[in-house]
C-alpha cells in the first residue's frame, strides 16, 4: 500500500502531517462544518487531537488522511481520508471529509472525489469503495449521489449511536462514474 500526494487542476491532496494543524484549524472554525460529524473541533487543541488520531490510524495502516489544499485560494480548505482499508479484500472507504464553507458548491469536492476514486480504482485496484454519511446530512447525501455512488441502505446505530446511509462504487461502476465526474468537472470550469 503506497498512498501518495494527489493533484488536480484546482486542488492538491497532501498526506496529513502534524505540521498541518494550524492551517486546518483556521479553515475549520465555521460551526456548520461539524454539525453532522461525530467529532467537534472547537479549539486548536481539538484539532491537534483530531489530527493525531488520524495519523495514528495511518500508522496502524487503517486509514490514509489527506489535507485538501485549494490552489485557487492558495490555502488549506479541508480534510479527507481513505479509511477502513482492507488490502486483502481490496476495499476501502472515503470519508471524514469536511471543507471550509468558502469552497462549498465549488468544484473542490468533485475534484477531490475524482482524484481519490481514480487512485483507488486505477492505482490501488480497489474492487469496492464505500462512502458513508449520517441519515440527517442531506447535503452530503446529495453530493455522494451526484457523483454516481449507489445507495445501499441505512445501518441503524452503526457508529457513535447514529444511523448511517451507505453508498458504494464498485470496480464495475468505475468507467461510468469516471465519465460522469469528468463531465461534472468540465461543466464546473466556469464556476469558482
């Protein structure tokens, strides 16, 4: 397993390091970011713990966290991860994704998902990629559905006592999903 920096037209996904704490905290101050996530970041100390936990997951080879850097704004605007990595089953999740509101409804999320999925299917040779969100996070569900993931159902009280909606993209879907994502990115070129 060799996850690496990923770069697109607008964003760069850098492997997370402790040195990113300050930039992440500055981009994470809007309370709405944390409305649907099981963890809340209210202070620099909270962000330090959040980053440390993600790096520990990386050291256990359970996840690979990224910082989302927006080349247009020239700053860190969020975070995302590969997680629940199963090398033997060739499946993983994309999750713990959050962005500063200033990049909501821009091409940042579309390009981020494209880079992650392209790497997962074309370099890592994934068979299945899952995307999971809480039942009440409608904006996230719409974003996941927009990129072509298939809704599989709701798992009640799956994590942290909350109900979660599960989506997937499998290797058989990738060609069509890639075409959709490239079309979305092309259409979003005229946007912010």
